C-alpha cells in the first residue's frame, strides 16, 4: 500500500491540542477523498494513531510508511522542530525526493509543510529551502498558523482554503509517485533537527502556581468528624499504615498520606516523590518556574493575584478530600466563580474504591462540589480533568498548563507584546474583527452551493519545481468541506514514540 500522504506531527502538539490536530487530519483526508474518489479509504492517508495496533513494531512500520507514502504532510511548530523523531521522518522523506530527482530528473514537491504554529526563527538550511507560507493563505495563517485559525473559526473560509489547497497539493504530487525507499530504517537516520537551541526555546517559560488539596496523617478534623484518619507513611516502605504485622492496615482510600498534604501519593503501589513534588519536577523540566501551596479559605484571592501577575494555576485535588473541610467550602467558592486560566486535576485509581456503590458515592460527592465546573470536563481543551491515571498524569498536567497559558494570552489586552514575550513568543497576530472562540462543538452553518468541478486536464500533468521558495499551488475547485468530523481513534504512544 502506498498512501497518498504520511501525516507527520509532534506528539506534544497532539497532547496540548489533540482535537484540533484530529480535525485537520480528518478534514484533509475527507477533502482528498472528495477530489480523488477512486482512492480507497485505507489508501488516502497514514497516521500512526489509526494504523498501529498492540504488538506492532512501531518503528519498523513507520519506517515502511515513510519510505512508501507518496507525499508527507508535516505540521511545522516549535514542538515539531524540537522532536528528534520528527527530524528523522522529515529528513528521510526529503532524501527520498532528492534521490527521485537524481534518478528521474523530476522535481516533485512531495514534502508538503503546513504551518501549525510559528516555528523557531533559526531553522536548518535544509528546511529553509522549502517554502512553507503561501500568500493566498492570508495574514492570519502566516502570523499564527493553522492552529490559530482552528481556535478562532474552525469552519471559516480561511481554514477551508488551507485544507482545500493542501489536498490539491497532495493529489498533484502523489500522481508522480516518488520512488520508494523499501529498506528505510528510521532508527538509523540522523535527522537535520532538532537543533540544541530549539530544544531550549521551544517551551513557554512562565510561573505556574500549584495548589494541593489532600488529606494528611493525623488529620484531627477528620478524627473529630468520625472519619477514617489517613495512614501515616512508615519507615519500612514508601507509604503505608501498618496493621501490627508489617502489612497495610486496610485498602488504601485516596492513596497514602504523610504529615502534610503535599506528601499525598494517590496511586497504587505508592511511589516517591509525592504527586505534588512530581508535578513540580514535570513543570520545571518543561522550562517553567513553579510554586506549591495548600488550598485554603483564601484560594479565590490567591488565584486572582496569580491572574493579575499573568500566572496560570493548577489545583491538584484528592477526590477523598474534596467533599471534606478544610477544602469543601473553598472548592465550592472556586466552582461558583470564573477562573478561566486555572486547571483542576483529580487523580484516580480504578480500584480506589473498586467499581460499585462506594465508588459512585465518591464521585457524586466530587460532582456536588464542582457542580458548575463539572459541565466543562469535555471539549477540545478542557481545564477540568477527572479520573487522571498514573500513566497519563504528566501528559495531562503539561497539557492543561499549555491550554491555560493560551487562554491567558487570549485575554491579555493591556500589553500583549510584553505578555507574549514572557512566554517566549513573538507579537500576537492581529485578531479577525468580530470573531471569538466558539463553543464546542461549533454550530452548524448552512452550506453554500458547490461550484461545478473544473474540466479535466488533457494530457499528463507537468512537473512543478519542488524545492524553490514561492512555489505555491493555485487553489483547486473551491468545494465546501463537510462540517461533521469523526476524530480518529487514539492510543497511548509506545515508549519510543514519546519524543515525537
């Protein structure tokens, strides 16, 4: 099988904006199916999250598909150029197009860049020689990228134009069938990126304030209310309460606890460092600075001060503690107010408690505390996330931090240049008049009539100069994209894919 295009993107871009990445992939594939009706569904596109299955040798399959696909659509962003594996995919496909030109004399623009977010200024020479901005895509696309168009008007004219033109480029280049590389091994490819300086500047540097609400050993408030007092960590293990025989006193409830809420370890088996310390380490590695506080009666004031200082906040909440004082009232007050740049994560283990009435009551109590925020737990970029499992905690945390930063930038209107510089970004693109970020899903709009298809071209297509600046394809038939999109199935990446 030789798919029309291989979809190359950074794993981090999907972590922080998966719904937008999914929508573009689906819309591009659907538009290609419309203009190339003879192609079968499996022949249109290759994307790892759709084709890879449990037990597959993912590197071998990706190598085979990069070597066989007729074109490659690459989502340019800071994360893309900070990814070692994206560098391998890009370099391998670029070498394929060069080898095809050497063997046949045909220059085929089969490596098709899409500006997802503005990339770093210093790009490798190999990347710079391929044009990635097209004038008729408009100033909004050139300044903010396709993700910006999706966030402001996900079914607007500017976005549909990009999808239509890219689909036409894919069809045109695929017709030339760039020579396959059957023995490609991506593991042995030395990518032309990432560059060391890109890895240092790709993240957004800012202050992230962490707040934790968790029980602690010796909780006198719990004891006074007749609640079970959380077990203390023992010296014999990472966290436990002993039953006199060296074992645990009973099944864990909310994890294990220490002398302070920051010592909370919610997952089983418990590990050190505690969840709060782990969160600080993850955020620091991402290039941010962080602080850690316990949720108290002044939570709302603390969040307001953080917002005034252009800081985002994350609440780490123990489901077992959410409905109890000293946290219940503070969290209810938070729920009644508007804190658009504050994320809430509630870690969960599927066996704490096991499925049944006790588990139902626990999460009904959480829903009672977060009665308004609970309604916003779904959508493309939610800041309220429940049932966060151990294997997804770091990804969910970084995702919510990035989403909160994006929303903070969207709301700053007093000094946007200075604010964006604080996050390591350039000037904000000029907003389109009258547009706001729509609710999800976007409302359906009437479809304008489709113009007739252009007449078929006689004779073979002439090759286009492939790797010269300013080489943009003219838009094809201006068909209207369908508004219903079906997000592809997702899966957790293998260990070796984590850097994509």
